[in-house]
C-alpha cells in the first residue's frame, strides 16, 4: 500500500532550493531526492509517497551557489507510528508528530512579573546559570505568596510540554477520555544561552482551602525524549509521592517550618570533628529510641536531644545521602534525583527539625551529595532529553563501576547540581556538603570549582563547608588552600591501615616511610593547607580497624591487641594535623566489615563501654586544646609545630622505627604546649625527648586512659614527666602506644630535684 507522509522542515539554514534526501538501510536500493511541495509559517514541507514502514532522511540545498548538506552526521529515522505528518528542525535529529511550540518570551521577563511573589526566607527559587548570563531558571514546583504555584521544566528538545496531575484530573493529550479544557500546556521561554529550553506555567489551585502540598504532578512531554511521548517526574521535585508504582512529584511548602536557629554560625573548618552516620542505620533497632522514630530523621533528632553527640564531643554530623533512593534502605548512594529527600527517613519538615535541633545543640550538619552517577533502578533523567548520544541522553556521559555517569561539566547539568546545593542550604539550613567519588575520572572538577564560586565566593554562604571524597587525592581542589575543599585523606587512611594491620593495605606498605607526611596533613602529597585534609581510619566504605587488624596475621587475633590498635587508630585520627572524622560505632571500637550501617545498640559489653568512655574523653581533649587544632599553610614555618620523634631522625629519636612525635603550641587567649607521641611497633622503643621547657608535663592521654584537666594536679606523679632542663632520657614507648602530655608552667616551682630522683621512669 502506498502511504503519504508530509515532512515539515524549518529551513533555519536558509537553503535556496532545499531538497529532501530519503533512503533505506535494509539492503535494497531505495534512494529519493524530493523537492518541496509547499511552504507554511513553519518553513517548507515535502510530501513523500512510500511503501516502507521506516526510512532515513536528511536535507540539503544551495548556499552561495554550492550544494550543501545540512549536516553530514545528522541522520533522522522515520517510523510509521509517528503518523502521517511530522516536523523537523535544523540541527536536530529529533522528529515530532506535533507542531513544535514557539518561544513566547524569556525567563528573565517572566521573573520580572513574579519576583514580588517570591517568599523572602527559607525558600530557594532556582537561579543558577554557570554561563554567566544571569538567567533565572525558575525550575521545579514553587509555591508563591499569592497561593499560586509556578512550575518550571528544562527541556531543550521537546515539541510541547504539559503539566498534569491531581489538580486537573491528570488530563493531557492522549488521555483515554480527554477533556481539552483541563489541559495545562506549558509555554516555552528562552532560558540558558538565550535559547528556547525552559517551559513555564503558573496555576492557581481551584479551591482556596485546598492544601497545595496535597498536589501530585508530572510533566507530559511530546517529542524530544527517546520515547515520542513520555511522562516524567520533575527533576527538581523536593519529595516524591508515597506510591512507589507511580512515583509522582509532590508540591512542598518549604516556608512553614518554624526555625529557631537564627543565631547559629557554621563552625570554622579547624573546629570540625566529624561523625559520619547513616540516618537509617544509626537508630534502627535501638530499644532506647521510640520504635516509630527508629531509622528516621526523628530518630536522629531524638538522640541529639538526649545529648548523645554533645556527650561524645563531636562538632558536626556528616549524613550519608538523604536523597531519594526508591525501594531501598541502605547506604543511599543511588540517588534518582538531587533535590528530593528520602521519604522513608521522614518528611522534609522532619529533616528541617533535625537540622534545627542540631544547631540548637551546637552541631553542624553536612550532607553527602552523589553527583557522579544516578540510580539504574529508577532514573527520571535517563533518556529524558534525546540529544543523539547513545547512553542515556543529555544528562549522561558514559559509565562508572556503580552505573551511569552524570555529565558533569556540561553547563545545564551543573546548573541543576549547584541548584541542589543552594536549595539544601536555603531551605534546610545545611552547613555544607561532602561530595561522593569526586576524582576527575568520575566527576568533572569544573563543577566543584563552580560550586565553590557560586556558594562560598558569593554571598550565598561564605562559610559553607565543602568536603570531597577525592581518592586518590588531587591538588587542584585546594584552590587557595584555606578556602579550598577539604578532602578525605587517602594518604592518611591507607597508611594508618597498613601500619595497624602490619602489612600492605591497597598497595601501601607499613614501612616507616612517609609517616611524617600522613600526620602533617599530607602536605607532602596533595594538601596546601590544614583545611584541605580530613583524616579518618574508618568510614562507611572501609573495614573497621579491629576487622582490618584481624586480617594481618595470627599474631593480631587477640581481642586485647585489636582493641589496643583500634584505640591507637582513633588517637592518630584525633591528633594528626587536619580535621578528624569517625564513623558511627567507631566510638565503641566495633568490629565490622565495610559498607555496614548497623550499630548493635541492644547490648554493649563492659569492654565496649570502657572504649566509649576513653574515646569520648579523647575527643574532649581535642576540643579543649587549640594546639591540637593547628591551622595554616605550614605550622613548622609558622613556629607552632616541631618534630620530636620520627623514622627520619637519629636512632635515639625513633630513627628507622614506626615511631612519631611532635611538640605543638598555640598562642591563643590561653597559651598551651603539648607533646604527642605514638609507637606503632609491637615492642618497646626507648627514645630521648627534648621537651625544651623545664618543669612538669602532665600526661593527658595514653592508650588506656584520659586524665581530665581538672585532675591534673591530683594526678599520680608516676603519670607525669618532670625535668629540670626540658630533656628526658630513655623514655620508653610501650608496644602500640600513644601519649599526649601538656606543659603546666605554674606547677614547675613546686617540683624540685626530689621528685626527679623519686620518679626516674615516670612514664611507666
């Protein structure tokens, strides 16, 4: 049967004598060159009569007296299911079976009409435009002050877009019982790069008493996606509906929550002691938490109010991802979009309550953002924009070992990801972010530099905390050092694990080499400033110290050895230059393998309780002493830090041994001097100390106990170092040991020669 299809072409190339070239690729010889059948307001059109169910076509014409193809690479493919009339546009391979919409204005123009309706506080209307053209995108579902809702959707290739949802009975073209009067067609506006790519509509819910947060919606796209017609949730949705089958977007009012943190200030990086936790795993199955709160934001809030974090002494909770991950409760590293909060954890207001409570209790809140890949299970961005690429369309560029790779570095994609950060800061009062798997192999660093510029360099949030999991570490994220990204220090983690398990760890050996660099904020490797290093020996991605130590051989299997090494690892984390981070449960010395988010809260042995008390007191020592929070580009040059022991020094100062030690002081309001020493060897090491200051050095910390500052003067003299000239010969560091001593000048005159003679081995 002979069919006719009318093919419209906008001829934006301004060809004279445009021609349609048609061919098939099924091994036959069908090729046709067809002249236009006429012109209309869209352009020219061609009438093709054919017997094929599909064919390829492209356009050519004359320019400057020469025959020119529109684009040698531009291959359009027609299928009969597209109908008998189609539209095509210059520079696009997309084929439309509806007349494409024309732009009616710009988003800047639209913004000028509604800016007086934008809520002033706790609300973010997307505005990011990394092109520098200052285009307010207005994306997402945004509730305005007059009760209207502005819906915005980015799609540069769609022919037409409709809003459909509970507010119009889910009416749209193609509905089995269409009611055209209820259709909500969105208008096309010039947005990014002044191109027609943003669709907008402002509606007023029919009932004045209707709660806008009951509205569920989607966008219905005609053309421009891989499917010719497609429903999609809003990529900017703040939360999804409870129905997993339909995965609708929901309207959220971010302004109604009664915040109480107006006096809160995000702490400086040097004061961070990070506690990484998973919202689900942190309180799940904990009998001390009401059952309805377990595994939720409210469960974390409950524990904050009970003073758990304040008792432990950490200053920031670092939340593993809180983005929506459909049908899964686990690590959270498979987000489906970037604005939506995981509804299994609670409502957006539950999240706000948790952050507000954290701030009242002096805790910063950092959220993990996964921008390198998205879920393969439910992925609204996959094939959403058909730009001709093979793997997922506009939002993707290849793959990672975890799945599809997000096309970071592409301006419009980066706009969305930066908007996500801004939304979490403005609407959830988040203090900062940890960005997952940011190595340049997985994520374009152009995005990270733009985030720093858009958020920290601007007035948006100058004190935002930015942390990158950039493994192996790269120097370009340092920026100017003090204002650069803090990075999870691969250098510290891998070396400390090798030392503790007494063997190789992921290609790093346990030799004494490079011990100085790992403790000196990895300056010899990647960091420019102490702010650039996050030190840790446990995280959600890594085995606990006890588990890892047990892989090192038979001689490391005893509970006593594993416990001692877990303490030594935690102590090393707390005293190394840079910022310390612990993973939930590490404060109990838990033995577990990587990627486990459960903490067995049901029963704790006496040994675990002892570990917790020691860890808590150690963290307090970190908090109380500025000398342990060295901050700068090079504290050695700045005169606040000096090495005392190390493998690179003389034999009597740890030469050739897995021994490290230094002196540090602060010139703050309350000047202080500390001495830190650690022995990673399995036997005694005798060293000579030069403490420089004569008098008494009180022992604040060793591997077994922490002495409160108020008890220093009551302390048993056996615990302290007494010296008339600032030196101490043959100081013995026991196996797997660590010490922190503090100089107390006001007690020096009380000591005298008698004490020195009475306690010749005062570290024993």
